[in-house]
């Protein structure tokens, strides 16, 4: 039996369950005698490059438990992008650090860029004949990872979005003359999260949902708002941050130095229609709350985050699994309830591909009743989890971060 | 025994428990044989002026129960301001409608403007010798009502603010080079809600909290951000929407027609410092979520909303209570735990007065450890409530709204 250490790191935008994956990794890794050190890299791949590793065995049980309700990336994330050439200096440095700490198992927790990293490192280690297996653990609230039924983090973010849309839409309906409510939801290239708006009961649903998968026509947008406001004294629009709105340049606001306004599409579009049609607008951006809101972590999301990382730890022990990722398939139980199965697929199949919201989902939302998306999403967001509180807000894990020399 | 009908209406900005007050009113009113019809006015005082009353006895039990988890103002709110002269036409119309429906008990649920309405109507009915008692039920997330320990709606909004600040601050700490995080919290004239930031554990607290009770110096603000960002690669600022930031005019963004940007202070200040110091900024506005987020309703807030409205119904039956409001006093149980007592005070004492965040609280936040505010707020936000869900989001009350002819 080879006895080697395991290294785990986090990458890309955090989700409210990425630290639940870390919880799963730590608790599972402790069960395997062939795993020596259990290490985490601080700030993703940068932590590997800078040899900033911490000893995850040094964290006490309560802290590890609290990872399940800690937003952000507890080990720190990074935006650093590795070169495409696996013979460049960064990779030499990675090999150096990995060898120094006798790493034999490497787990990369991230989105499609991370799956690319996973593929490259696996290839590199084989090429230099260094015995280290690399596997991926998927996450992204955008839900754009190819080949998975859904990504870890997406269900909880979707629950936040659906609940908050309902809350603020009901609030906006409180006035006889309300406002044009324009809400911006995360999703740079895909509209999965924005589509969570279909979870609202029919009478509360938006007048229109805009997805980045479709072309956007600002004149049509303006005309729709004008029409709805004249009809009802209010309007409700949900839009994905990735929509290219193409606001006419004379309507873009700048200061006397030519600087553009910070911030979101909702606010830009809101300013635009407010002036054009003299209607009162409220622009809302769900911002970091949608990916960091631990109060909306779903049971399915948490369970799957734990199961996937456990399977990743068990699988990474086998050489033949290097370069793979743990994926999720949807199924039903004998009583017709949702269940999911974890399976392995090549990380390279996921890397650098974007899974768009399917055309039939979009069409069904605009022209049907949105059942396709609703049936897909409902089982993922059904139940919440129990959280531990102190002074009225949730406790969180503060890692000791004992440095591995 | 006089047998007359009760009329209740909602006014001003909604809170997440204003409909819990309505729940308390309906369930209590049903117990009193001297109350004939139980009516609600649609869109506050406008509903009275337009004779748009609904029969609250016609709502089924499940719907009434769901009011406790329904945001917004279920009867509709209004921004209409009555004249100061109780002999003007609006008041004549109010008397007409009240007489038509044999209203003997009138409950006004709102902030300090509503307490003014309550005072005026009570005076008017006495003057014309019409037998109708008027009482106030307080609400406002701003917590600026004079003479109450706290206002209904404030605890739940404060729990939202504290929890969300923690969530997004932890997220912002995930990167080595993070951003300057500027978060805007509601509170036009007072900083109570913004002060909820002290609930965060010490290591997560903001670098600076800005209250409307204090003067704001934009140069000092810029210097602070520059210093913190250079020191830590990030910064965390929480600011009340009511702060007068006085951004130099050349830094204000306008389009080619001279229109200013829609929206918040956080975004304006963010744009300002981003350009001035070339630092990355994320501006976040908690917007409607802080007053509509039913997921953060606190047990104390809910219990008090029910107890106060029950007491209001019982008290409004007595002529001598007309013109009063149900207020809240804080106490402790024999075991040192938080408790509160409802009592009556003159609505005129509350009307048109603003209770500011005390100087000693502000000073303790800036120069001490914030214990004063923390001790004040902690018991109010400690526990949450259980909510009923359908399809992953909360159910809400959809009133039948049967019109009273």
C-alpha cells in the first residue's frame, strides 16, 4: 500500500456549499489509512505555487462540522489561470511542491476551468511518471457544467433566487401605483439561475425573464415595460447579468472624467427606462447574497456535496481514475421521488465547455407555463437544512490554518 | 353593549411582520361579540376614502394563518398623506365611510405618520361626537418610533442585515486581493438597522459603519478606504442609505440628457472611490430583501406583533383608549432572560418624532466594542420561526378580498 498525502484546493467563485465539499473530503480522508497528510492549499493553485499548504487534520471536529454552514471559500479561492503549456514554469513549480509534500492524491474543487487544470495536471504527472492521481469535484452556481444533471451550489443559489424574488415581488405589489421592478440574477453565460423565477406561483411570476442565451432588443424591452406599467401601474422583470443590453451610448452615464458607473445591468436598464418612459423603477441586484446565503442551503445540495466529495476521496486512491471528475445523474426512487447517483466522467469532457439553458426550457418559459424548468428544479430546492446560531446569526468555521512546512 | 364593526388598515413601507399584526387583529377580533364586521381597507387611508373595504371574516383559516409568513402589506399600503386640517374634505369623506359601515373601532397600523393619523381621527370623532375609537399599531424597520423599546419589523430586518453582512463579508474574504465591499442598509434618518452590523463576530466586522446621525466627510471616507485596501487588499464598509454623501458634482454620473443614475448611495460612493483610488469595488444594496425577507422573521418579532395587535383589539373596545397606541417596554424574567410588556401610550407622543440611534451607542461602536448595541439587539433576533413551504419556497396568504358593499 502506498502511503501518500492528499491535497485539496478550491477555485473560482464560491458557492454556499463549496465548504461542504471540504467537509466531505476531510471526514472521508480520515477513514483511509493509505492517506497520510490531509492538506489544503491556500488560495487555490496559487497556494500550491507558493507552497502555502495547511494541515487539515489539525482542525477540530466542531470547526470541520461548521464548514457545512460557512459561505465563501474557507481555504481561499484564486482567479489565477494556468498556462495551456504544461511544460511552462508554473507546472515545474507545482511538481516541486507536490513532490516535496509527497502528495499522491490531488483534488481540485471548481468549475470548468478547474476541470481543465485537473486534466492538465493528471496528464503532466503521467508524463513525468510521478505517482499522483488528480480528480475534480464540480461546483458552480451557474449550473453550466457539461454532463452533470446539475452543479453543486446551484440548488442553494436557486432557492435563494426563487425565495427572494417572491418576497420582493409581493412587497412591490403592496402599492396601488408600484414600481417597475428589475431584478438582476447571476449567470454570465447561462440563464439557469435566472430561470429559478419559474418557481413562483403563477400570479407572482415576472412579466418577462431575460436570458443570456437569447438576443436582447432594448426597444422591445422598453415597449414591454411601458405597456405593463400602463396596464397595471407596475411591472416585474428578471434578467440575467450576462444579457448584452447594448444601451445606446448617449444614455450611458459618465462623470466629467468619462468614468462609467459601477455596477449592474439592472441599474443601467432601470435608469434607461426611467428616463425614457418616466416610470418609477426599482433595480435590485442579488449580488453576493445569492452565492453566499447559507440560510438557503438546500438539503439535496448539502447531501450531494458530501456524497460527491466522499466518492472523490475514495476514487482518487485508484490510479485509473486520475483525470476524472465525480458527476451526478438524476434518477427516481421506486416511489417516484428524486434521487441522484454519483459517477465518474473524464474531467476533459467538462473542461471549457458551457452547458446552456436548453432551448425547449426557454421556449416553455416564454410560451408555455415553465413546467420543464419547474420539474427540473423543484426536487433540488425542496428542503432546507438546520443551522447552528450564535447571537442570532449563523456560526461559521474559522480554520486554524496550521502551516505545513 | 354597543355592537359595531372594526376597521383595520396598513400604511407606509411594509415589514416582514406587518401581516402578522393583521393575523393578530383578525384572530383576536373574532373572539369579541361586541365586534360585528371585521373589515380591512384596501391601500390604507385611500381605501377608506374610496370606500374600498373588504370582509376579513370571509378569509379562511389557512389563509389567515399564512399571513404570518407573507411579506408586503397584504391589504395594500399607501403613500397618501392626509391634510393637517381635520376639517378638510378628506376627513368629511372618512366620516361618511366610517358611518356608512357602522365602524366603531378603527386600527391604524403604521409608523409615525400613521400615529399622527390616529391622533387626528380620534380628535375628529370626539369633536363630531361620533362613537368610534381609534388606536395605533406600530411598525417600521427603521426602529425610529419614539417611546418604544423597538418597533415591530425592526428585529426581523436586523436579523436579515446581520446575517447577510456576515455571509457576503466571508465571501469577500475568499480572495487574496478582494474588493472594497460597500453595503447600503435602509434607514433614511436613523442608523438603527445599519448598526446591526455589530452582531458580526469581531474578526468579521466592518472597517467602518456610517450613520445618518453623523456628518459624513467624503475625503475622510476615501482616505480610510485607500488605507484599508493598501493594508489588507480589501475593505468592508457599511453605510446607511440616509447618509448625505455630498459627492462632488464633477464625479456624479449623468447621461447626455443630464439624467442621473438610478439607485443607491453604495453604488455612487463605490464609483467615486473606484475612480479616485483605482481600487476594485463591489457595491451591495440590501434593497427590498431586508424588509420583505420572510426567511429571517424572528420569534420575538412575530410574538410581539401578535401580542400587540391582540392588545390593540382588546383596548380599542374601551372609549378611553381612543388616540392611543400599543407600545413595548423591555424587561427581564426572574432568570435574567429578555421579556417585553405591552402598554398604552398616547399616539400623539409618537407622531412626527424620530428616535435617533443614541450618541452613546454610536460612540461605543466607533470607539468601544459595540456592546451597547449588541446587548440591545441580540435577544430580539435570537430565534427564527418555522415556515411552511411549497415547491421549495414559502407559501403566502392570497386574500379573497370580498368587498363590503
